[in-house]
């Protein structure tokens, strides 16, 4: 986790992501990114010199009406003496069964964001931490450019005025390959996604496109990320 902690610490300091007294709701899907984020925030709290509270929040989409197994997340939080909440939702039923969305990711993401923001307020948090990393940022930029015809990406830190919440992404400088290594080496117990659209999304196609370009031209992704930063 040392490399990950280094990336997180740099992002926290450079973008002023966390301050003394913050109560942070960490969105934990059970995937590698969110688990590494949670583990990293727990470890950083010991030595970064900032006094903050962590509240782990998992929104179970209940795909197919079946509850997911998030016992590995609960165990991690229990061992770290960290508050944790598992919330069952009807997101899977609404997106796939009732609405039968042809392109489900957008609606699913909006519903998950809303539910997570509501949970953060309910549990007294002023910030929400998400597990988006370096590669996610580049993929989002490419998708916005080629799918929506606009230049834009998410920010490491955003204020949501309607909810009075600050959204932070402490892993934004961390490459996905390092996150994979950290999850494996620390045996974080990744929860396999049961989403019917998993592996067939626009993001997956974008990921494969960038991987192909990287094989042909090493440093391709890094240069895009650098251009994004220089363009603010």
C-alpha cells in the first residue's frame, strides 16, 4: 500500500481534499478501487497529521432482487474500528426490471450518487470520498470528447451546493495497475460485481481503446492526463 498512500497523500495535499474535523462518507461498492480507497484512508489517518472521521457506506443495488455479500467490507471496518453502513436499495430493480434501460449506466450512476449523498447527510458527514483513479479520469475525458462532443472531466474536489457536501477523489493520481496490486497484496476481498451490464459498457470499450493505444504508443495515457492538468 506504500505507493498508494504516496499517491493519496500527494492528492490530499495538492488539492486540499481533507481538513481537521472532516467526517467523510466513503462510497464502498466492494470493488478494488473503493476497497483500496477505504483501506488507504484508514491507514493515512494514523500519520498524515489531519484529524478526520471515516464512515464506510455501501449501497447494495440488489441485482435480481438478491442481496450482495459485503461481509469482507464489514470485517475490514470492524477491525479498523470504523463506522460502516450497508444500505439495501431498489436500484437494480428500477434500472433493469422496471425501466429496462437500453443504456443503464447513466441512470444507475445518478441513482447511486443521490442515495450516497443522502446517506452522507444522514450519518453527519460533510464530505463524500469516491474511488475514481488516474485511469478513470482519462477514460471520462475520452468518453466526454467522443460520445458527448465536449471537453471535460470530473474534478478532484467539487462542492455540491444543493446538498452542502464536498465530493473528493483521493485516488485521482493513482494508476489503476497500482490499485490492482494493492488490492491483491493486501487480500482485500473484492466483491464481484453482479451488474448485468458489467463488461459491456461504454467505459469498458474506452478502457480497451486506451489500452490498445498504450500498447502502440507508450505514455499515451500519461500525456492525455498531463494535457488535462495543464488545461485545468
